[in-house]
C-alpha cells in the first residue's frame, strides 16, 4: 500500500509547477489569470458538494503562479497574515471586507 504524505505548501507548489510545465509549457501570466478568474466564478456558483474541488482548482492556480514567480508561498502568506492581523477591518457598503487603515 502506498503511503500518502501531506507535503508543505512549497513542496506542493513545486509539484504542481512541474506538472503544469509539462502539460501547459506555453502558459502566460495572462492566461493563468483568465483561468483563475474562471475558477473563482465556478466557486461562486458551486454547490456545497462542489466547493472542495473548486477551492482546490483555485489553490492549484495560485501555487503554480507563486512558483513561476519564485515566491516562497509559506513565508509570503505568513508575512501577509501578520500585516492583516495588525489592521482594523470593516464590512463595506457592498458587503465585502476591507481594511480601514
């Protein structure tokens, strides 16, 4: 039986990027953004049963992009969360969250 191991985000990004390079070697930032936009739209319309797959598709796109740009995603998210936790937040008039500082 094969053992399943949970990779960290950077290992996962590297694996996704290797796969994407072999399947979509000519992808561009613009084509990736358009695909990501489509995946977000699918999540908006997803049923509860479909959400897991749609969230995974979005994360796959983001991790591939991060790897293409040599972003250490674990450190980037950690640094950004420290910033976010230090901000004040409110719900805007259209119902979206936004920082006020």
